[in-house]
């Protein structure tokens, strides 16, 4: 059955390619799976960026206000995601010490 999802070709700098490959190897994923997962995780941010661009373009909103609000929201989400990742890594480490 053919894939119904659109495809996107990427050209990466060698350093980024190697980083993605190593990360995929550590996670037991193919590069395409890792890139797809990363983009899916970032999709809410992309959506917010599009909303911000629309506000600036259509509503003639002051770009500095939109960017400031976007930045504040992004930092809060990054902080939350970092805390969650730290918890997950701690759980993984606990599991390894009990093996």
C-alpha cells in the first residue's frame, strides 16, 4: 500500500547528519523516524509561529509584542520539557542500576 503522507527531501550538513544518525542509533530508530518524531514534537511551536506571523501580517500587530509573547511561551515550554526529560532520564538510570 503506498504511503499517503507527503514526502520531503532534506539536505543536511555532514555534522547534522552525523548527529541525527548517532541519536537515531542510540534510540534504535531510522533517521527518517527520528526526524519525523522531532518535527511532530515541534509542530505546536510551528503552529504558534504561524499564528504570530498571521497576527503581524493581518492585524497589523506590533511585531515586538508578538515576538516577546512567543518567546516567553516558548521558554516556559522548554523549561517544562527539560524537567520532564530529566525525570525520564532519572527513571532510565534507576532501571539500569537495578539490572
